[in-house]
C-alpha cells in the first residue's frame, strides 16, 4: 500500500466511524447522505500529506482534515441550491432529493460542524487552524458570489475568471496543506511554500475540470460532456475563444450563451467547433501545465530533502494526470 | 444613563466602528445593510450584562457579544429565505431586496464572520466560547428545522412546540449569558444558573411574541397583528385552542390553517374568536409568567448579593413588560 493509499484508508475509516445522525432527522439525514458518498476526499488527503511531509503526527491532523472535508461538502450542498443541480457524483443532490429549505439548513449545520471538529484539535494550534479555516471559508463564499455574478455579466475578463477560480477552488487546497503544516509546526517559509503549492495545483485542477467538461471521456468522466456549455458557464475556454474569435464567431458565442440553460446538442457542437477553430483546448492545457509546473516549483522550494517530497509530488502528478 | 443604556451605547459604538464591506459588493452590502439596522441588540446586551454581573471586564466580552449578534442576524437572513418574507423590522429583507442566492451566500459569510469574531477573544477562554457558540448554533438550526416540519405536520404537541421554541429562540439567550459568565470566569454553578435564567427568559420572550402577534397594539408593534394566523403558524395559542376546542371549532381551526398563506381578515377574526372562546390568551400569558418567574428564580440562585443582580433583573423585567 502506498503512503497516499494508507492515508486515504485512515481518513475513510475515521469518517466511517463518525456519527452525523441526530434529530430532527430532516436535518441530519442529508449530512449522513452526502458525507457517506465519499468522493476523492482530496482535501483531507492533502492536509495529512502536508502534516506528514513536515514530520507531524497525522493522527493529530485528522480533526482539521475532516473539518475541511465537511466544509467542502457544505459548499457543494449550498452551491447545488443556487445551481438547482439535480445530480452530483452521479447521485441526487440534497437539494433535489429533499428540498431547498432542507439543503439550506443542513448545509448551515455542516458549516458549523466543520468548525466544531477543529475544537477537538490540540489547543497548541487549534486557534491558528480556526483562523485559517475562517479566512478560507470567507474566500470560498466570495468566489461563489463572483461565479454567480458572471452569469449575468457580459464582459468577464480572463483575469477576473482566474481570480474567481482561485477563490472558489484553489485557496481551499492551499489552506488544507497549510493547516497540515501548522499541525506539524513547520516554519513560516515552508508553510507559505506549501500553501502556494496548493494554490497553483488548485488552479491547474480547476482548469483541467473545465477541459474535462468539454473533452472528457464520457465513460470515464461519468457524465455527459458539454455541461458547462449547456449551463452557459463562462469558463476560461469560453472567455479565451471570445477573445480570439472573429466578430462573427464572437456574436455566435454570445448569442448561444444567452439561450436558456439546458442541453441542446446543436448548441454544444457549434460552441465546440468554435473552440476548436481557435485552438482554445491547447491554450488552456498550456496554461494548466504552467500552473502545475509552478506548483511543483513551490514544492521544490521547501527546505527538505527531495525524497521526502516524493509522495506529495506523486499525488500532485496523479491529480494532474487524472482523467476524471 | 443606566448601566443597561451605557452597555447598549458601548455595543452600538463598537458595531458602528466595524467594517463589513468588501468585494464582491453583492456579498458584503447585505451584511452592512442588516447589521446597520440595529434592532434591540438584546443578545450582546445580555452577554455584557452577564460578564459585568460576574465582575468580568466587559471590553473583553465585546467580540463574543458581537459574534452572537452577527450569528443572530445570520439566522434572520436565512429564515427569511425559507419564509419568503418581504419585510423585517419594517424594512425589506435581504432575500427580497436582493435575491435568495445572495441571501444564502451573505448569510453563510455572516455565520463564518461570527466565528471569526470569537478569534479575537482572549485565548484564555476563546476555546470555551467557540465550543458554546458551535453548540448553540447547531441547536438553533435544529429548532428552525422543527419549525419547518410543523408547517406540514398535523399533530404538533404542546411539548413539541415548547421544545422547538427552546431550540429556536431560548438557547441562544442562555448561551450569550453563559458566554458572558465564561469571559468573567464565573464558577460552574453560577454559569449554569445564568444559562437557565436565559433559557426561561427566552421561553417567556417567545410566548410573549406569539401573544403580541395576535393582540399587540398595531401602532406600537409596528406591523399588523394576525401575521402568524395568516401564515398558518402553529403557535402555542393555536395548539392550546386545538386542545380545548369543541370538535366543531377544532375542525374550523384545522380547515382555516390549511388555507394558502396570506392575509384574510375574515379568517384572522374567526381564529381570534375561537382563541377568545377558549381563553387561550390568558392561558398562554399565565405560562409566559411562569417562565418569567422561573427565570428570576435562577437569577436569585446565583451566589452574589441581590443588589449586584438588580441590573439584569431590571432588563429582564423590561423585556417582560415590553409592548413590542
């Protein structure tokens, strides 16, 4: 078993042993439901890997790692209300399986429970972990609000998009790694390096997600491609195409992204054709690779022997080379 | 200036000096909007009064007191989404002035900000304050979920109703007082007494609110009476009437509370006539008085000279005798 696998097993066992049930059942069943779904559990994995990297005791890091996982799932529950999303991880969303009131309240409860987990962290650093979790939690809300704003905004810049995904996705990866470093009491410079490693990895991860959404292998990706186009999501692909396209193609893109949300195969194919015409898949892949390589640079900068960093590097590579 | 007035001035000045603005403005403007409305600010007032009672330094208690006020306002913002309420404190709700997505996200941000305020509390007891705030926050969510459940539940018992308002309203009053005692480092027994004082005061407060909603002086109450009846809210008045009424009146009540929500003066008058026939106003007033007197008993039990407790007693009396 690799180190990553043993850490993932530890996390899964720990979460399996937690009780999220209670009364009223309408509040707690959705929490059980979503936290039992699993998923990649990338955030607690990164948290424990960072703690281990800096020689910390990973058992001490389990509560903040699980806090981050609960927090992440809280964001999914609330985002799915706003997106009116019926499916997530191939299963019904809380919003759709119950209703928006229940998703709202059980989401609130998860957010509070995330903080409650931090309370069981060693008091030596629980205050610092709390501060980091509060900071990143607010940033994630800001990111989600920017994302909502973009839906009705006509001129979203590429920079604004990158800022949005930084807040919505990347900072949480940075913060979970930082929290692992805090628990291991790493020095300030290395804590900053591991944080920046997470930020750039998160940027690469999100850009890759955008690419998969258009070009993923349906069988592996587990859902139909073109979902972002159907939802009129202004991803980097769309914004880049808009920048490069002829006036005519620009007008077509804008027009198509004003259609009501919902699958329209002809619309999806037309948009993909324009993307292809301006080579945006390659352009975004190149940017993604830059972020990925930059993230490895931050890892390199950490003042530890290269072999100590192998596990995190392998995990980053696994995320980079994933196909879903 | 009385002690209560000087404490209220301190809180108001402190909140006035806080900055809740930021970007994206869609996220932060609603926070500024609701926190600048004021209101009674009963929760921070009780928190500081408890701290002062036990000889604590009230300046040390300002951050958790404000945390409790922000938390309370977060619950209002999210409750108003669920109730689709257009007005609150005579002003448009966040949900109505912006939209439900913005109310959802700015509410989330307020919940996190509440926790963030606790971070600035003395580390000697910040962990304990955090634990208390997490505990009560979850209870308040449970109370709100019970309240939602009651809307579609046919047989709500009087006990279930009392449990619901305990969670939705009373525990927060208990907890803010307890937090004041924690900051002042009061002993365990007195901390429990002040907590129970708050619980019973909160029960009285909520029952009084239910009475005002039916019988308040419109000019003083600031809104039309009968709102709970229009909204089919199963208050203690309704449930008690249902318990005492003849089969015929019971059927009428049940029928009327199945009408679509919305003002119907005839419906309100018919319900009030049934309430009057079974004397429920007096019955609920009696119960409210029992809670109020029980709360004073807990205050009496605190191991301090009676004159030290005068201020809190006077404030409780002010809440009890309030007319809105």
